C-alpha cells in the first residue's frame, strides 16, 4: 500500500500519513510532482504528453502531464519527480536537469470506475528540456499507453475553452509552464 504525507496549504508535511486510497476517497491534502518535457520546433514550444492507461484510477485514456506522480511519505519533490520520469518513460535524469517552475494547488472531484475520486494536492512543477526521442522511451504500460508531442499553445487554447475530451492536464500547471517558457531568455533545447 502506498502512503503519502498529509500536508498543509504550502505543501509542508504535518507529520501525519495517509494511504493513497484514503487520500482520494476523502480529499485529504497531499503532494505530487509534475514534470513537463518541452522542446522548440520551428519557433514553437511543444510539450510531450502521456496518454494515461485505461486502467488508471482517474482520467483513463486521456492525455496528461509528461510525467507525474504522488510523492511518497518521507520523500522530497525532486527525487520523486526523477523516479517518475524513470518509471513512466524510462528517462534517467539528473537533479540538475529538472528546472523548478512553481507550485500549484489542484482540487477536483469526479467519478471514475463507479467510485468517487476526490483529489486535493499541492504539486511541484518541473521542466525538463533535454532532447527526447519518443522511439527510445520505455513506457510503463500500467501507467502510460502512448506519448505524443503537442503544440503548447494549442493545448492551452483547448483547455481554456473547457474542452476536456482529450486532455486532463491541470490548467494551473499549464499556466506555470507557459509563464516559465515566456520568461526564459535562452531558447529551449
């Protein structure tokens, strides 16, 4: 069973722990780490999105953040983000290759697989800019069914229209990424 630290509004652990199942059943505040993989193509910013496995407990079959996951109890955001990149996509990254972009709050409630799912999280958002070739990735099939490059502005426009047929990315997370990309003076790799 996976245990998570219960955190305060800033994401600081309170010293109490909860199972992942209980956190989502009751909307208990916990931490996650999100990694956006980005590249520049013909002057446009593209993001690598993963299509969630149909077996996922939330948003099955939808495109989501490049790599994301819960931060296990006792673990910190950077090691958790690196572990998720490795497990989900087979990318071995160094801490220096993750660029902190910000922190967001995500709250939502929905029904998946006939169960109520209440998410309440503080998410650390990182950007990974190293070259990535889709054909060289090793996908964790229980989590990810495929990956694909998308134009950042096109995904943003679809999310802003409220169209949730393809993407389940958090609008606030995408906004943090857009802001990060906009303020960087050097072009993305």
